[in-house]
């Protein structure tokens, strides 16, 4: 069996246009020099992207009749739900069971607390 030797061709950039000797004589080490920098920069960019994605995410509110239906199903079957509602300037999530309806509000019993949430404020139920 015959072995074939392969030669790696070194790519270079023609810098003869430059009036500066330092630029003309510069030898690039290739991607090796960018490894650590690129990894850190990429990680930071991905983290920023995920953060912006979460912040920019537009959450469409469920229709009122669907919110009432899901709350009623949870109450009837005693199924735990996750309620996402608008509280002041932020979204709040609560896990628990629907214990009762009071006027236009629902009482949700969590493991550590009881919440009284206006049905109008509820954005999503899962």
C-alpha cells in the first residue's frame, strides 16, 4: 500500500500594497489567535440574545371566555394550574389550585400563599 503525503498549503494575504514594513511582514497565526476571544464574545452575544428575546416576547392575552373556562375546569377537577397575570408593571406567575370565585376575582391556593387575582389581569393559564 502506498502512502500519500499531503502538504498543507499555507494561505497568505498579499500585503505588498502597504507602505509600512510591519504590515507587509505580518504573518497571521490563523484562527488560533481568535479562539478565546471568539468563544467569550459568542457566549456573551448568545446570553444577550436570550435576554432580549425574553424581554421582547409579546404575550398575547387569552380571550376572557377562555380564561373563565380554564379557571372553571381547574376548579371543577381540582387541577393545579399556572396563572400568569399583570401585576403593576410586571408579569407574575402563580402555581396553585382555584379555590373559589369572588365577584370578578379568583382565589388561587398555592403551597405557601393564597392569591386573590382579578380575572381581568390574567393573561395566560397553563
